């Protein structure tokens, strides 16, 4: 192939192929993908990998770079090789050169002319993964993936490279299905050998594979199976995998959920004996020794406000009116570090899991349930050990003083957001003391929030959370509806933000080099420019994003009181264009990098959820060291260890978000699979060559309405699509933010996906453009189909 010849001219493998040797080859051309005749192309498909000596020389000279390969979530043709210093993009199967997600690789930088050769190959090589992809090239697939993820600009302007060696293959088990024998074969595969089949991973970041199910495995047709990556030599279009076992039927909720956990490497293993040995007894009671040195807040009115049926209650509040007219606020957080001691088996397990994972039908805890739902959970009518942030506020919400202390509380009430809202609205006569405290807290929260936004905090939105009603026997969804939010949600948000910000200031004052912070960089220029252009196509010219305050004002000015969905839609689009909020060590970056763009805060961290976030455990330990209650643990005092832990935290949090999104996606898919096609009104979020990106508020769904080039003229520059003459759509024009009727159904054509298929039906008779007084407005929310790409910043504005 062209790229193989290009590599040879560059002298990258003049003396042989170390990777082929490692994979059972010796530089000689094998007969097939697994050494058996007639099963794959006999021609060299990929460039040979470099020899070890060349790699050592190249790394030393700086010509080569080592790092870990991570793929864009929706494709196996676009990856980014990352290390501590830089990121290098690899585009197309030839540049990736048999490397897959998670591999440790060596990459060679390409100049513009070299990069164009590889990108040209991606435009020529067919995707060829079955009937739905036969007409697509690798470039088409990556463009579509970037469109769907709204990440196109993130890959522009980056250094391009080609992978020259796979140093260490990330051996992992993959879930998926065995392709039926009557399905078209992937490109370059003329036939299958005896007993050989094609494995289709459900995770789009991985390529198809050859597998040979054992003779005894006869129950894999139409089932989910587990396969591990084996080898991939340069003469084979796709790698070989090893069949492990059958998981269960396609569409079974438990099987599909097990796949989601495995795909995202979510640990759900039973707790080991070593971990369980670290726990207090099940009949644990607070001891006098544990009370020494703690502030006793048990006589102060304390209560919690959480989602309904919440079991892992991290936080509770108190509010006392002072004689000087100010308010003494207590933000009381479960004292998890009293039970999770540094260096223990329990601590090591929590540091590996990093976060609890919340799916539609289950919760995967970071810590054993004895702690998460019993001893540490701040349940009502019980004494609990806490770590408290005490803040004195003026009636205007201005901070007079703030401090931290270990404490003990006795919560008087365990309220849901709806319960607290009823108190706030004067609908509950019992416990007037709680009603008064909630009213005071809400009054302060409103003023604190207004001041935050005056300073430039952003009103960001993710796809609105959907709730599912599940069948008690099958676990399948029978209904879905928008999760209702109350003003008491914002009340809790403001006081959690207040405590988190105070914790950042306090620890950073004591530990300038080893404080755990949460930063959020300004959005990418090209991403925001795209949104500005989309709004211009809708007639909005004055969209300023030069800084967070300007962006906040622009979003405020865009607000249309008569059209709440337009406001939400633009906010979601802006949120998706943001960088990801991440954990950093204060010693790894310059002080100006501490800033949190979305919250408009100079310093920020996570303190308020130690039951479910290991980052908060680290912050609690930093606070204890600041208060001279204990020394800073060795793992935090060592800068390199802390950096590695925070990298793990960022990765595991990302996987947890993706798993959460996949669970929502699965249950929405199953809902439509059971209900059948449904016609609903959606709103056009974007017009591209891939089609119309449409959000359907009633069902919280998103998808791409594909437009045939035979029937439609797509004008991306003006964000419009026009029905061609003599087509069924002649005379129809669709613009960005227009409403249109679509048919929603579960896409069952490919078991690899849990996607919805949206098809254009018509323009609603009463509807024109969103924001122009259009009819058919609703109070629903956006779907979560790509919520994992909306950035982690929204984790920082919720309880």
C-alpha cells in the first residue's frame, strides 16, 4: 500500500519489524491473520514497526515521542497520543498502525506534507464494516464522530503524527457480538477460515476482530460475548481476539449493564477480606475517644436536603441567627477520613475506584455500604461524625469569617428537595424552625448566587436529567420523564460551592505545592466561534465570549422569556464547547491556572462529597494537616505520587460520566424498542453534511436526521437544508433552531449501538423557528446521548 511505501522511504523499518517478531512473525509474510491460509490479505497492509534501537535513538533525539493512545469516543480511526508534555493526533488506520485504545506507543511527528499523505489515505480507505458503512471512508467516519460529539474544533491545529511502535499492548476484555454469517465482511477480508468469525466490539473505539469460538461454544449467536485482544500483525486488516465466554442475550438489561461497566472499566468486584477487615463493626457506636477535640453541634438544628430516596448523604446544613444580625452557617460533611485511613487496604481500593458510579438502575459504590449508607451517611435522628465548614455571613451574603473543624452533629430531618421546597413555600406547618432556617438559607443563597453571576459565573446546562420508571420484574423502562428541579436545588448548590471554595483557600495557604484543586480552562476559541456563527445564522449578532463575564452577559441577553427551550438549548451548546474541568496539584501549574472559568473563581476544589469522591478524601486530609490534626500523608506530600493519583481521578471520573450516559442511552433505547416508532417535535441544533442534529425535548432524546444528497441541498455555511426540486421534500427549507416533526425509533440494525434513529416527517404546521413565537413548546429536557462530552464542569455546580 501507498503508506507502507512511504514508511519504507522514510527509513522507519529498514531492518525488520520488531512488532511482527513479538507477534509471532519474523519479517516473513504470513498466510493469514492467524497463520492459517485463506483468512486475510496476504499483502502487507500496515507499515512495519520500528526496531528497538531506532526507537531508543529517536526518543533521545526528540524525533519520537512516547505516550498513551486515547481514541475519540465514537471511532477507532482518530486518536490522540498523550504524555505529560504534549498531545499528538493520529488520523486514520495507517497512521494508527495497529495501535488501539489504551496502548503505550511511540509516535513520530509529521510535517504538513507528510500528514496530508496519511489524511489522504483516510479519505480513500473504505470503512467497510457492514451494510451500513460500506459507502463511508475512514475520514467520513471520523468527521461524523466529531460532529456527533461536537468536538470537531478540538482536533484542528494539533500536531499530527504516525505511530511507529506499540510498546505495551493494553490487554483488556471487550464486550460485543459475533457478526452473523450473512453479514458483509470488513474491508480486505475475502473469506473466513473454518470456525472463524468476526467479533464486533460494542465500544466504537475498538476495531472488528477475528475470533474462533470454541467448538463447545454454540450459544453465542444473538448473544453478547466477551473477547480479549490477542495479536495484530502487519499483514492483517484487523486484529485477532480470543473468545472468552458468552455473557447473555442482546437487550437483556442486566447483560447490557454488565457490558457498560466492563466497557468503562468500572470495578464492581466484591470487597476483599483485606478491605472488609478495615471496617468498623456493623454495630459501631461513636466512642468518647472519637469525640475528643470535636465541636459538639448536636444541640444546633441541622438537617439535610437531597434527591428523593438518597442513601449516601454526604452533607447537612445549619443556620443560626446571631445577635449582630448576621448568620452562622454550618456546612457539615461526613467525616469519611475517620474511617478510611491512609495506606490501608480500604484506602488503596478507594483510591483505585476514585468515585461512585450512578447508573439508571443501580449505584456502584466507591466504599463498602456499611460506610456509604450507614455509618457515614448523615441520616436523621442519629449522631454522626462530621468535618464542618463554619461561615459567618451578613444578611447580604458577604463573608465575615470562615473556619474548619471536626465536629459531631445530630440531624433533625432528612428532606428531599421537594420537601424543602414545601417548607420554603409555606406549605408545611410542622417544624417551623426548619422552615425558618430554609427561608434564611434561601435568602442568602439567592444573594450569593447573584454576586457570583455579577462576577462572571456562567449559567451552564447539561442535557436535562431524565428519570425512568422501571418494571419491577424485568428492569426495563416503562416510562420516562424530566427530573424536576426546585429552587432548593440551587440553595444546596450555593452552600456547597461556598464550602468548596473555602477549602481551596484554606489548604492552598498551607500547602502551596501539594494542594488538590479543581480548575477549568477557558473554552476553545474555535468551538465558541462555531457557536457564534450558528447564532448569527439565526439572526443573533452580538454574542461576545472574550471572557467569562462577557459570555455570561451574552447568555443573559439571549434569554427569551417566552421560549425556555431556546435558552436551555443555547446554554447546552455553550457547555458542550467548554474544556473539561479537572483535578490538578497546585505545584504542577502556575497560579493563574488555578482559575475556574465556569464558576468565575480564582481557587476551587471538592470538599463536600467524600462518600462518593476520592478527591474530597484527599482534600479532607489536606485540611486536617492544615489544622495540625495529623501530618500530610506520604502519598500527598510526594508531588509525583499526588500527580499520578489526580490523573487517575480524572480518568476514572471521565469513565463514570461515560458509563452514566451509556446507561441513560441504554434505557432510552429500550423504552423506544418496547414502544415502537413515535412521532414528536424536535429542534434543529446544527446543520451539517451528516444531517440535522435534532433535540426532542419531550423524550429527552437527541440524534442525527440523515439527509439524502439526492433529496436535499445542505448549506452548512448558512445552517440550512433545502428540499431539491422533484424530490419528496421540494419546497421545504429547514434552518437551525427550526422545529420539525421526526419519527423516533430504536435502531436495531446494528447490535454494536444503543442508538435512536430519527427520521424527518414534516415541518409542524403551527411552528416556524424556535424563538419566533413558535408553537409546540414544552417543558421537557435535552437527552443525555452525548452528555459525557459536555465536560465535567457541571459536576462543580451541583450538590
